[in-house]
């Protein structure tokens, strides 16, 4: 091991971003090795990283969405436990289980986070802090420079839209970039090289997901890493999953509705686990049926004759969504607020609805029939509003993890003449709401991509 301290000048502030996702088919069954179809959405997390001067050897998290601020002294962290020869991991290791000894070594440093807050808030803080520290100690070293990690997300938390996976990808990507273990992203990067970088980030994002929700399948972090839409399956947890991109994922007319009933993915996944233990044969049959639904859907969507503007094509996919929702409901992961969305949509007769993500609240997706009368949609939307639902307009199949290095953007302002506007922590923290974040640093400007943000592109077949 080299004892030389890095003599490079202080790294500039930079940003990373990753999208949320919707699961179109196969949530929960995907945890049991069945196939799922998931797509990236336009809502995203943004992580800003500032390197501190050499005199400050601390690492700080500022996660205002969950009201978390905490600073650790880097020298006091349990490096010996993480760097023990039996435990030490490399940036390219495939870690498929959390190590209980390492979690125990982290515990005192997690316990010091937000000691005076109510237990339900501490739980959320502990999840995010554990995810960060587990990655920081696995990948970093006591010589790591002092840093400030500031995170803001436009994805509603615990709504089934992959907020945890999105922040996991941001954390993994930022640490791997700081360690200079990733090449690119750059525009002429060969597709295979880009794929390796994404795979590297995804492995560590999965570790962070394990810290946040216990027994993840890895579908959420995979979509957050590579964007677009994929058919995902993980039959053997000791190996990387099979991920098949759906290059021509159709522009499905989807309505995304948040029940505003927060849920915990860990809780819903554990609930299904318990049901499976009690009724293994029955639950096994339901999980197999879910797999068949996903397979049937991917065949339909990939068929050349599929036309997302035509009622017959949509009806077939819609029926599969209805079946998938029924199966999820039979596993006990729906919620009266989700059933109410279905009831309202069915009453107007304008589409097919299923829950998306872990259920137990969270979001639903409705595939709309073509040419739905405007009045019907308006009636539905006003009902949603009256009953406290939130409707999202979003596009599916956007970009995966992106990098803005350094944190400088062209915003159509005077600064553009001098190379662009430097995004510092205060600007980022002061952006108003999710719209302000999008306006200030969003990967998309008014139309298309914004200059500055770069993506690893694993392009078409
Ligand atoms: N913006 C954020 N800032 C800090 N932590 C976050 C943020 N978004 C998510 N998290 C972390 O992720 C947890 C939510 O993860 P959870 O898996 O329950 O929901 P989700 O990822 O939104 O839904 P799903 O997994 O069903 O798609 C939070 O408790 C918190 O620890
Ligand atoms: C419920 C689940 O299938 C999807 C959560 O978005 C859990 C997972 O795949 O990790």
C-alpha cells in the first residue's frame, strides 16, 4: 500500500444525477427470481460533491429532503474493520450480502445521527446514513479528502418510484468518480466500455439498496443506472442479474398517480416473504403467474405489430396490467387508496390500472385508452385532486446516471460568456422546490439535453 498522500490540487465541485423508475410489470415477484419490466422516469436525484480544504478532514451529509445534516470525523471512522484483509473489498467487487461485523462496526457512528429526533424520522436518517457510510468505508480510505455531499431529489420518497435506488446510484457513482475508478463518461466512449462503468456503479448501488431496504432484487438500481427500459431477472443472487434493454420501448400513454400514502419497501417485501413462508405452494403459484404475465407483456411490446396508438395493442397490455395488479393484491400489497384509484379509472372506463413499486400505498400507473375524451380525463383529475391524490406527467425511458464535472452549467445567463454558471452548495440548497432544482441543475433544459451533463451510453443493439 502506498503511503504517499495525494498531492493533486483540490478537485472541483461536481454533480451526479440518476433517475427514478416505474415498474411496469413484475414487482415483488422479481425478488423471487422472476422477470420484471421497468423504465426510467424523468424525475431524478441530484448529488453535489464539494471537496474541503486539507485542514478539514470531515465528511458531511446534507440531505434536506429528509431534513438530515450530519458530519463525521474521517479519522474516527472504523477503517480497521472495513480494511481487515478478510473484509476488504475492491471497487470492482461483487458484493451480494451485507457483512454483519461491518454493520456492527458502523453502529456507533449511525447512533450519533439525529439523536433528538422522533423515532420514525431517525429510521429514515439511519437508512440513508448507513448506505452512505457502508459505501464510503468499503470504497474509501483514511486518506480520503474531507467532503460535503449535498443531495436533492425531485422523486417523492417512499412512493414506489425508486427514490432509494436513485440516491444509491448517485452515492456509488460519486465515490467511484472521486476514486478515479471510472472512465468517462465521454461522447465517443465505446459502448462496451460504457457498459463496464455502469456495471461498476450498479454493483455498489445495490449494496446501498441493501442498506436501505434489506432484500432488494436490484431492478430499481439497474434502471436508475442505465436508464431507458429493461427486462430484468436475477435467478442467482451470487451472480450479476440478466438485464435486457428494451431499445424500442413504446411511448405508452401512462397516468402516474401518487396515493400520498407513504409506505416502506422493506416492510412490503418482508410481508410477502412472510406470506411465502406460511403458504409456499400457493404463493409460488402466484409468483410463477406473475412471471408469465411479464413474459407475455415483453413479447407483446417487442412484437413488430405493437402500436401504442392503437386500442387493440393497448388493450392486450392493459389486460396484463389488470391481471398483474390482481396478483399483487392477492399477495396483500395493495392498499384501499390504490383500490380507489382503480375504482375511479374503471368508473370512467378509460384505462387499465396497477400499483407500481412496492405497493402498500405509493403510486399507481394507468395505461390510458387512445382518444380518451378530454371531459372524462378532466372529471377524473378533479376527483383525484379532491381526494388528495397527486397526478404526475412523466415520460418513460430517459437517461440513466449522469455526471456534471465540474459543476458548471450554461443557463442562458450572462455567466455563459465566461464558461457558465458555477453551481455551489448554497445555490443548490436555495433552489426553490423540485421545480427550482430542475431549473438550476436539471439534466434537461427546456428542450432536450442540457450542455454539461454527460452520460454513459450503452447504445442500441
Ligand atoms: N431525497 C432523499 N434524500 C435522502 N434519503 C432519501 C431520499 N430519497 C430516498 N431516500 C432514502 O430512501 C428511503 C426510501 O426508500 P424506499 O425503498 O422505502 O422507497 P422508494 O425507493 O421511494 O420506493 P420503491 O423502492 O418502492 O420504488 C428513505 O427512507 C431514505 O432513507
Ligand atoms: C417490491 C420490489 O420488487 C420493487 C420496489 O420498487 C422490491 C425490489 O425489487 O427490490
